C-alpha cells in the first residue's frame, strides 16, 4: 500500500512539473521564427502581434543576427500601436546601442515624430483639443530631434518631412504665445501680454502669428501710454503687412481700445479672477 501510494505521488509530481515547464519550453522559439512572425504581422497590419514577437526576440536573442533590424521594427510597431512613449524609448535605445548605424537617421526621425504626435496627433484626432492650448514641451522636443536629424543627416530621405514639421512646430509655438497674450489682455495684465507678443515678433518673425503679434504690441503699448513704442510697432506692421486688417482705407491704425476699467485692487492682483464687484 505504501509503495503504491509513493508511486502515485511521484507520478502526480512529475505530471505537475511537466505541465508547468511545458509552456516555457514551447515559448522559446528559434530567432528566425520570432522575426518572421513579426514581419508577417506588420505586413498584415497586426502591430500588436508584431510588437509581442519583437519583444520576445529582444528578450531571448538580444545580440542575434536580427537584433538591430528588430529594434528598428519595434520603433515602428509601437508607433503604429499609438504607444508613442514606447516608440520614443525604443528609438532612444537604438541610438544608444547603434550610434553609427546607417539607420540612425530613421531612429532620430521616428523619435521626433513620436514627440510631435504626443501633443498634436492624439489630442486633435481623438480628444478634439486645440494643440496650441497645450504645454508645448513635447513640441520643443520634436523640434530638437528634427533639428539634430537635419544637422547630422542633411541628405537623409527623412529630412524634407522633418523640415516641414519644424515649420509647423514654430507656427504652433507662436500661436501658443498669442493664446497667452490674449489671456493676459482679458485679465488686463498688459505688460505680460506685451511681453508675449514681442516674443513672437522676435523669435518667430516669419510665422502666420507675426501680424497679430504686432497688432497686440501696438495696442498694449498704447494702453501702457508708451506712445513712441506703439508708433514703432504700427510702422513695423505697415511695412510688413500693409494690407493688415488693423488699418483702415487711409492706412490709419484701428486697434482695439484696451483702456482698463475701474476695478478693485483684488481684481487687479488676481488678473481679474476675483473682486469684480
């Protein structure tokens, strides 16, 4: 009886051990199998499966013959899965491991593209958010990545698109400054509004926001009773934008009257948030 019981216990233990170890033995496949599955999945648009197989390939064969290409593919698969942070991390890793790779320009471009779309693509496409109302940190990072790409690889096939995206980023940053300037005007914080408008003119002089920034400069200088500075802003506006909406038919500046209304001290120091009565 005892020997029979020991035999059954041993058999059960071995069977249980086989059940636990079998999936692990089946999970580890040849390097080429993971790579082929990943490429096939990407070709069919199944980027979840592609990413999973590329992650397994990296785990089991980090220095295999497919390692470098798999790391590049992982950047793309994560980007297509809308894992933009993950795509950026994968691009950082590739550039760290392969700084002299002939594909480094691609990794730089994808890193910039991921940052670019962290604010612009997802916010606008899925949330209906105006990207010029958002923190521009990711846009600035994308600008740096694209700038590095153009500096290191001016003849890259990705350079033209990177250049166009840099222009778009500059336009958005200028718009963001105008949003802030108009916010300060509503709060009657005219010095702060003037600083924001002047920043656009000085740092983003060729963007679509420049005309509006010059108008805001002239308006805020007038309300601050800095007449000479206001005249200079109007002259600059006339030279660069003679057809501006701010001029009437006689080329006379018709800016808004921003003369502040009488308000309490509390209303002034809280930028209009409190103490309206």
